[in-house]
């Protein structure tokens, strides 16, 4: 899963069931209405200046979630951030809402915030959700169960040997995993100091991109239970970029100069690797740079490749040798995958009083052929 970053550079991790796709609220209707912009501005300012904002007010003012994550029982946690439109400093507001598998709200919370602070981000885990620590340590991490009750987590500097069920919570500085069974946050054992990217799959395998300070090539290393299983060199003249892993498959974007030029992919746990330099993806047309790259693995082994606020391609099958471009119902500012379902969020790239066309969360269960906009019922 990727991470919540600045408002214009978000990623989300989530999954939803068909029962959670509900009627739209007024706040997620596409397109700003000029006659309503003044009213929206007043409402938005009132929300961010309120020392004790109501969750529903924050959600309505924002217009689209900044991220959505799923617990193992199908519950969703939606995150919202109302930043200061006119300045990078000043008041702000954040909120989250937990929606049960039946689509009904079971808990919600809002806080007055500072526009300079990192908005809260969560990961979906077994039994609920875990807060991603916003700083250099793990002190501000905590767990929420599916009813919205808050629980303390154990934080330790002693590295843990990864095992099935562990979740990558933060990387690369600090690099932390979360173990739902014991509500423990800790660094993973055995990861090299020069590891620049990490991914943890459901088997407990840690995949890392090591970038030495010498002229030696970048390397992809995979390990489990603190023991290295193998490694492969990134072919020159490429450097490694974004890393994704799932079900014995792993993929790394290949960077050359200032752009992305292809993929390095394994589908058999690292036994064999292939370079994908074509496959129907016009690599030369990717304009947003390596840091805007979206790389996700579906549960069936297919890769999704794209750019934030850009275009997206999905592999035709698990060989990942040929891709087709997805048609999306709106311009997505973030995009992710869970299972075999696709999720995109259409939103403004900066805080604004107005709504953008198609604003909201969109979901596809059939590989992007049809999309439905997610609605929220209180």
C-alpha cells in the first residue's frame, strides 16, 4: 500500500464490498457551482476555525476522502482533511469515519488541527485499523477497532522477524512494521541500512530495494523471518524506483535519468525476473516523474501501473507482459488496489472552497470497465 502524503500527492489503500456502495451525498457531487462558492467558502472557513468541529461538518466541507482503508471484516475507515485554502499556516480540521460492512456509520471523530501538521493516516489490519506515526518515531501510533474504540500499541526498538499478517506501517525513515496479534510496532529485522524502498507481502516476506553509495548496482533483496532468501541486481543503466509485492510476485519501477522506463518483475518468488520495457505502456509519455509513479499488484497477479493525476494501465494477465489503458470516470488524484478491485479518488490537488468534476471515491470491481461512485450514509 502507498502512503498519505501532501494533499496533491496522496495514495490510498482500501477495499469495499458491493454492499458498501451507497447513494451519493451532496458533498460528493461533481463540479463547482459558481453561485454556491461563496456559501461553501463561509462553511469551509467556519469548519477549520471551529475548535471542536463536528465530523459531519468536516466531511461535507472537504468533499472527498483523502484516503480509505479496510479492516479484515469489511469495515472501512475514511479519512478527511480540511486544510487552509489561503495559507500554508493557520487552522485546519481532520476527521475520520468508520463504516461497517453494511455501509452504515458506526463511529466518527474530528479534530481541530494546524495546516502545517501531517494529516492522520491509517492502515487497515486484522481487527481494525492502526494510525501511521506522523514523525520520525512510533510514539503517536495507536489502534482503532472496528467500533472506533482506541487501543494503545506497544512500541519497541527491538527488530521483529516478520511473519504472515505483519503490515508495513512506515518506510523508509523510520521503517516500521505492525503486528496485529500483539498490537506491536517495531522495525523489521534484517533490513539493510541502505534500503530505500520496502514492501511486505501477506506471507511475511520483506522485499527491499537496496541503493548502495558506491557504483554497485541497486539490488532487490527478499527475506523472511530475518533470513535473506535471495537478491537480484537492477540492470544497468537503470536505478530502482517504486516497489510492490504480493503473493510471491514483486515489481520494481525502473528509473533512467528523470523518468520511468519500465519494470522489473518476478511472478515466482524471485526465481526468475523479466524486464518490461514496452507492453503497451508509452513510458516516454509519463511526465510526472518517478515519485508520482503508482505500482500495485492485484490478488490475481496482474500489475497496475500509472501516475498520480495521470493515466493508468492494467496488465491483461498475470504474465504482466501486455497492458491496456484504463478509462476512468474522472481525473484521479490517487489510485490504488485491494484484492482485484480498483479504487480512485478525484479531488483538487490543493485545498479549495470549490468542488472538482467527479469529486469523490470511485470503485471498479471488473478491472475498470465500469465504475461506481461511493456514497456515504450517516
